[in-house]
C-alpha cells in the first residue's frame, strides 16, 4: 500500500470524522473507502452519460460484465438506449 | 439468420433464461473475446453460455484483423470485446445483438444493423414460441436487468398484448 499526504478542507475533515464515528472505522480506512466509492460513482456516471461502455465499466470496477449488469440493475441505472434505437432494432427481423 | 452477439445481450438473455430458445431461432456467433469475457467468472449465466458453446448452439469465431478492431476501439471509445463483435458482424455482413449504448452509437455511424435483447423476446413472442403470460414475466425480468426506459417497456408491453 502506498502513502500519500494531502490537504483537505475543514469541511471534508469534519465529514471524514463524522463518517469514521458512524462506521466505527479509523480515518485512513474511511478515506480509502470513500475514494473507492467516489471512483465507483464516477464510473457509473460516465456509463450513464454514454462515455463508458458496459465492458469499460466492468473493467474500471474490476468486475465481470455479468456482475456489472447486476450492479446496474441493483442501482436502477437506466441503459443508455434511446427509443429511436429501440424502434430501429425491429428492422433486422423484418428483413428476415 | 446469423447474428453476432456482444456480451451485453448474450448475458441479458442468459439472465432471463431465454438464451437457449433464442439460439434455436437464430445462428448465434460470438468472437473469442466475448467468450472470454462471458466466462471470466463463474456464474449461472456463464455456465449456460459455456454449455451452449459446447452444444454448438453458439459458435465462436475469430474476429481477425486486429488493426481494424483496434481502430474501432479507438474511434468509438469501446472495449476489445465490443469492437471484435462489431467487426465480426461487419465481416460476416450480418446484424449484431448489442445492449451497449456506445456500441449502438457506433453501429448507427457505420450503418451496422443491430437489435437488443428486448427485440429477441418480442420476436419470439410474435412467433408464438412463448405464451403471453410467460413473455410478460420475461419482459419484467428483462426490464430489471436491461434497465430499458419506461417508454420502451410500455411500448414492448403493448406490442406483446396487442400481438404486433
């Protein structure tokens, strides 16, 4: 594990202390967990905005695509598939 | 009909336990990278996909032309499995089954025909291969895992009930 020192705003330190008490974990553990949650949140947002593909999301979160699908379903994050895309999809069966 | 499947649609259809029926309707093809991704960790859907590959209901093909696959990846900011599936579908001149936003965007740009998991469910129901009550139950499950918009689910429900 590497070591990094950083300056935090008073407000962020207060939040860290508040969460440490709530979760009964030391500051360092809490800070690490918050970084992890922050990373996950940001990647999910990138996915939702269409900046990251499903496979890309799975890679960034170190999980399989199946696990990523389960996570997205659990969080109820809408798939970035538009209604027009949906209507277009019927064409392949019309051509059959 | 031959269709190349991306991992997204393959996994969704496996999760709603409809993949076997679909592979009896269409000739399902996947590139090697998609196979590797789907089987990377043990899960029920991975076991089903692996079984269907062994039964030759899903054919695994080499995508070929690594340069072209890399270019697709770079141009459309998608990953290797998605790019291989897209390239293979182009090469075989057949549609791609994909439930991934950026890959669908890429399909629209290059004029690649595509469908998502919900289309396979509706197609199966329209051919009376699924009873209405079962189709509605599968749609509910697919709505959970596929996370389609309300507008899409509403339309799909109407199509099922209307028999279109």
